[in-house]
């Protein structure tokens, strides 16, 4: 995903619990409905609930992203699973390991960052070409 800042540091966090669910946001620009609601996980789960298809201990790893350890965090992987969890009437206790990315740079998918970032500031228009050369993406008319 080119829109994730290259300076992101990745960490494995011991436990995400039901106590932190209210602090999470679904990915921005994932669906217009989520964006209109404001991307807060619990609000999205109320307005657009999804079924919980498996208990949390059977999930693949959730990936969260934010600017600081204090959050707020956007869900980059696991939006639908966590919406299902937040929408469930009596879900099992949540105590799962997650990956967390942290960066001071802006990110296209983070709910609190502007949407004008594509390729970390490289705007690609139909009239331009993109060429990979020497570990760089060259954007222009060639």
C-alpha cells in the first residue's frame, strides 16, 4: 500500500481488549457511508452492523495505525471483523495481539488525516505516466 508512510515503525502489541474498542476508527476513504458517519468504530457498527463470523481468538492479526502511542488509531486490517465485534450483542472477551504502525507522517487511510495524499504526496493524473527507476517512482510526461 503506497499510501502508508515509509517511515512507519511497526510494533506487536500484547493485547487489544474490549476496553479499547471505543477508541478505534475504521479506515478512512474505505466506504462513503463510514466516512459520513465519522469513522468511529462504535458509530459505524451501530449504523452499518455486520455479523461476527468468528470469535476473536480465530481472527487473523488486526493491524492498527496512528501517529502516537496514545492514538487515535485507524484500523488498516480487520475493519469488518471489528465492526462485527462492536455490533455483537454479547461478544466473547477481546484479548488479542495486534500490529500497530506509528508514524508522524500523514497517511491517506488514517481517519484524522487529509484525503489529498496519494503516494505520499505524489498525485497521479491520467495524463501522466509513472515509471519505476532506481527505487524511485518518476511521475511526469515522458
